[in-house]
C-alpha cells in the first residue's frame, strides 16, 4: 500500500487479477484502476512450433496404443468366449439355464 499525501489516496494491489486500485478512504470508492502488464502469449515462436510438433507426435503415440489395444481386445473376447463355452460343455448338471419366459 502506498499513501498519496496530496489527495489522501491508497494504492492497493488486487489479489485476484494483480491490478492496482487507487482507493479514496473517505468515500471508500475506487478512484482509478490500472491493469497489470500482460506478457506476450508467445514469447519465442520457434519454441512454440517445437512444442506443437511434440504434441502431434504424442497424440500419434496415444492413438497407436489405443488402436493396438482395440485390436487385442478382440482376441481377449474370443478367449473368454472359448473358456465360457468350455465350462458350459463340462457342466454335468444336465439342466439347461432358465429362459426369461419360463419364469412366468
């Protein structure tokens, strides 16, 4: 906080946005508002281009992994089906499972 002797105003730094607010203590009103200086969104164009190229490679790797796991999932389903079919054939209870319309 800074005390201004000629007009009795206080400079207060906003904790949210970092702006400087000049406040009159007598009226408790903001007299002046000065926004903080913003830096450029892209400081180094070459670094930004390299970052984007790296992101493309990362996305491609993730896609390849997803595609490979999708192809492998079919094999897993086949193995599970074969195992369940084998268990069903080995079941010696002789009673077929209940059908939904048999429950009525």
